[in-house]
């Protein structure tokens, strides 16, 4: 029938090591691709967050500047009339 001697045990151990090596290789490749995806995601996120913000409505800032200029003009006219 089937004898389990030293040679058979060695062959079984070698086969188990080969199977474990193939399994680990596949798992590490999956992990590598997942990590590349995560790096890409965080790279895009950081690029998005580091962009300078553009004001939503520029027309709101312009009247404020005009009002400031008007008050400065009024004050300068008052000073010059005195």
C-alpha cells in the first residue's frame, strides 16, 4: 500500500512549501495593487485639498471695496475743506 517514510515526508513538505509560497505570492500581489489604489486615492485627495480656493461670487467683494473708497473720499474731502 502506501508507506510513509522519510522520503515521502520530504516530498510532502516540499510540496506544502511550494503551495504556501504560491499562496503568499498571490496575496502580496493583491495587497500591492490595493495599496497602489489607496496611494492614488490619497494623492488625488491631497491634490484636491491643496488647490487654492476661488471665491464663489466676486461681485460681492466689489461693492465692499467701493464703499471703503467712498468713505475714504468723504473723509479726505472733509479734511481738505477745513
